[in-house]
C-alpha cells in the first residue's frame, strides 16, 4: 500500500488553521463499578426506548429486500446516515450494500465488478459522500483464501472507480469529516484520507498524530494491528481507539489519551453531538454515553439473545455501528447478532 507522506506537513498546517473551535469534551472523574453504572443507567434514562426498524430479530440472514422488518440482513456492520434521512448499511455476510429509503424500504445497491471480474465481499464499513453519492467501502479480505484487505470507491450507479489492496496490514474503520465529504480510514496503525488517486491507489493526507504518546507498543509491533474505531468530531478533533483506550489528535497538533478513568472494553463505533460535549460509543455490544465526564450505560446485551425491544436496559442489544439522527434525539445502530437495524430514542 502506497502512503503519500509528503502530505503530512500540509495536514498539520490545515488542522492548525482550522483551530477556531476549542475542544469541549472534559476529562471525566473516575467511574463507578459496572453494577453501579447499570444502576445509574436505570435511574437516569428510564424514558429511552429501543425499537427494531429493519430486519427481523434472529430470522434467517439470507439477503432479502422489502419494507421494514420484512427485509433480511446477515451480520450488518457499518452504517451511514444521509442528510435526507436515508441509511446505507454494510451487510457483511451477505456481501452487499443495502440502502434504506426514507419510507422504510430496504433495497440492495447494485455494485458492479471490476473490469477484471473482482467483486465486493464482506464489506465492513461504508461511507457515502453527501454531494456526489460516491460510495466508500472498507472490506475484510482476511480469510476465504484472501490474505489482503481491500478498499473500494464506487460511483452512485455502482460502477467501480477504484479498488485498492492493503498489503501486510489491516484496513479497518471509516469516518466522515462532518464539514466535508472526506473520509478517513485506518491502514494498520496509521490513519489517512480515503481518496482515489490517479494511479488507482486509495490514500490521501495522513493524520500526523504523535506515536510516542500512544500506549499500544505491543500492538504496533504485531503485523495486522489496526484501530478499532475512529471518529472526527464537530470540534475538528480526530478520535481513535484500540483495546478500550481512546486517543485524540487536535487541530493544534496535540496527541493524548482521553477518558483515562472510564472503563471501556472493545469500542466499535464513536459518535458526537454537535457541541462536542456528549459522546456515544458502541462498546462490546453496549451503547454508552459520556456526558460532562459521566459514563452511563443506556442499552446492551441481556444474555437472552432474543433481540427484544423495550425501555433502555430491558431491551436486548448488541450494537455495532452508530449514527446520530439530525435532531440528536435518536441513534440508529446495527445489531450484527440479531441481524437488524434498530433505533434508540434519546428523549
């Protein structure tokens, strides 16, 4: 994989010039025990409700289009909410990208093969450009005889713009800059823009975080390391996480770990309110909120594995990827265990 390191200085300058909005997420106080967190959640978010919108819980995962819960998914993962309220889903084990229209109809996006016959399999993360409709995909190429991850960019009509193989390291996660149509993704321990280059490779400016500030030497030394989740906040801060540790890279060039006193396990998605004061994470199936330094569990697994809906912790949830609704009063999420796309109200 070719990475253009000549862009590093340019990104530093661009991020420094954009430092017009100060990061507002405060460092939290030490969290309570998990049982205390659950008690807090029950007391604080009793009005929160989980609802299954698309797909039928634990029904056969074979691909099927249709209205709402008549559709079928198989391990849905990445999620992209569009400005008009439609959704795109990376339907991993169906080897497909699904679109959910504003009237609740699930359809399969007809993505075409390359001129050499290459086809998309196991899409794990998806991003769709707001202005052009171009579709960005990060694919899990490991297994099935394919040792390399791949990333794709498609035209809105499904034609392939470019396909890039990622050699020797994992390509994972995908996050949109909230102010542009630029996506960032992980290539091993690095984070770079997901842009098509004239020679057919996919790369762009790198996020030049200070690796000396990170606590992952045991992972960095291991071939195949990659970040578990990345996000770009409205405060223009880049967040990235591994092994339950969250780091940030600010427009001013500061790299540091955040939320050091909060306990996370395996974060797969991070989203932020526009004021950058509230963060939601999908952590090992749970949906958690960090607000003014306090951690609250608002939904998660019950051990029943029945995909039941209901008020916050009465629901059975295995959240994977999150998308925050326009009014910030609803979260859409993929439940890859129940094979559904669901929502959780934040009223």
